[in-house]
C-alpha cells in the first residue's frame, strides 16, 4: 500500500509546486530580468564584436550561458515552459469549483442571500402575490435565460439568472496567455532566421542561418529576376525592389516584387528585403582612339576576352575588374584592368576607371582607351525567417481580447423577486446578486424595478440600502 501511495504523493507534490502563486511571481520576475539583459546586450552579433567588447573571460561566461542568443537559450525556454505549466495547473486547480457553479442543474438559489444584499428595491402593489407572479414571470423570462418560481411559507419568489458561463472569462484569459507562451516556444524550437544574397538572374535553394552560420537547404528555389534601386539627390538609397520568383522542381509557382517591410511569404517562410550590393560587371564597352589618325573605335569585351585592335594597334585584353583602386593615394573606385600588347614592344598594364573615361590620356600612348559603358549587376540581400508559432500567437491575442471582454464587461447575475402579502396590498422586493461589477448591479436593479413598475399595480417604490 505504501508503494502504491508513493506515485500519487509524487504527482501531488508536482501539482502543488506548479499551482503555487509564488512560483508564478518568481518566473515572471526571472523572465523580466532576462528580458532586460537581452535588451542591454545586443543579440546575435558576431563573436569578434562580443570578444572585443567584453573581453575573453566575460565572452566565455556569456557564451556558456547563451546570453548572446538568449531568447533561444535552453534556460529561457525552460522558464517559458515552466510558466506555461504553472498557468495551466493553476487554472485547472481553480476551475473545478467554477465548473460546479456553471453546470449546476438546477441552479441553487438562497432567499436569505438576496434579503441580505445591501442594494435592493422595494415597492407595494395593489394586487395579490399570485397576480403579480403571473404578470412578472413572463417579463423576467425575457430578461434572463433561466427562471424558476418557488413558494415559501411567507411569499412567492421568482428566481432568475443569466451569464453563468461568463465565470469562464478569467480562464479564457489564462488560455490566451498559454497560447502566447506556446507560440513563442514553438517558434523558438522549430523556427529559424537566416539570410541569403542572390544575384540578378540567379536562383538558390539554400540559405545561411544567422545563429550558427550553417547552411540550410530549402524545399524550393528562390530566384531574383530583377533588382532596381532609386536614390535621393544626396545619393542615399530611396527604395530598392527585388522581383522574386519561387520555383518548384524548376517551374515557377509564385512571383512577387518585394520592398522593405513588404515581404514574400511562401510555405510559412518569409523573405524580407534587407540590403543589396553591386557585382563585378562581366562586360564593358570600350573606346579605342588612335592618336595618329584620330579615329575612334568601339568594342564590347567580356572580362578575360582579348580582341585585335584596328590600324595594327595591337591586342587588348580585359584582365579583371576591381571595386577599389588606389591612384596617387586616392581611391578611384570601380576600375577595369587590362593588358595592351602592341605589335612591337612589351605588354602594358592599362587602368580604366569607369568614372573617368579620359583617364588613359595621361599615359600619352599611341592609343587612348576608355570605358564608355558597362553592365551594372546587383545582388539582393534577403532576410529569411520562419516562425511556425505565429498562428498560435495570433490565436492567443484573439482569445485574450475575447477573454478581457467577457471578464470586464459581462458577469454572472442572479435575480430574486419576492412577492409577499402586506395587508390589502403586496410587498415586492427586487434584488440582484452578481459575481462582479457591483456598481453595474445596482443600476440593473433600478432598471428591472422600472420595467416591473410599468406592468401596473404599483403604488410606490423605494431603494433599500
């Protein structure tokens, strides 16, 4: 018998632990403190930045505690899980008593409870209690969902009630909090956040995770068809837009243009416009001007391509492109570097800045080479997120609004209309008991008194209490 009691005692101990209000306070304070830490210490920065800011010792301590990605750390998730269980057990513990009230059949009415209420109305009527009962009962039945007539030794009582189910309002709020916590946990366990750069005209089926820097494969491809950027007069980017296409087994299934804060969503994965950059141009249109004849020739060359120049000026080859080139201590930015091989003589390295088409004149050679045009290619930088807990969180917010409305604007109300003989007249007592909003209850008692007064027979009414 003692061995059989041990599991039961163990389960009761667990239930008492999770039903403790003290545990709720401790968990809430712990989560609040953790949130403050997560606000003060930037999250998901590079290890080098943390190492430089906090030094080796604190870096190792914070890394071991998961402070740099705190909201995904095991201990933060454990706090969230414990709070979820705490709220669920507390609600279940207190729900049993409420459940008996809601599903009591028939509901219990105690006349003495209504007589002892501080706020009630009384008046006299020129009719017998039986006549008043026949006149009042249909009216009360329209105002309340349940009515019952009871005969006592001294009087006739009409009992009524409505809104028993509104006692569940606070538990609906508890459910909404549980849904919010569960949504956060689902997103923390099964969601991810990453990034990817896609060049115009190219596609990819993988991203790099921000937290671990690992490669994650997607179940589909995402292609950047077109990227465009507009600028302010100051040169700052005004808007950048990416034309994206989702491919399933090589076939396009969805196309959407995205800008900042207007993402593409597919299979629960969000693609946000995050940044952009330029890619090295693959082709350039070059002009070749002969100093001897003054003739200018135009040719389009790809990087690595060599061409024969007219007028026996030799051969020219674009060797490479660089986005930064220093000339006399100054950065002249985007530059093509080529090799000019004359028919006679040694090959020459030619620097061709895109911004300065006449730059090659300073060489004072027999031929002047310049860049007249080149292809500008961009890549789009996308932030990629997946949070399967979002629908649960949205459901939690909707349930919370419903729970707050029920909790603050609705109540369980019981009515007692007592009819007793008083000489040649009848004495009428009206009282309403409610589980909340006492001020609103007093207003409702007055309103019901006015409605019953219109039924006739009444002489005078007075407020008691």
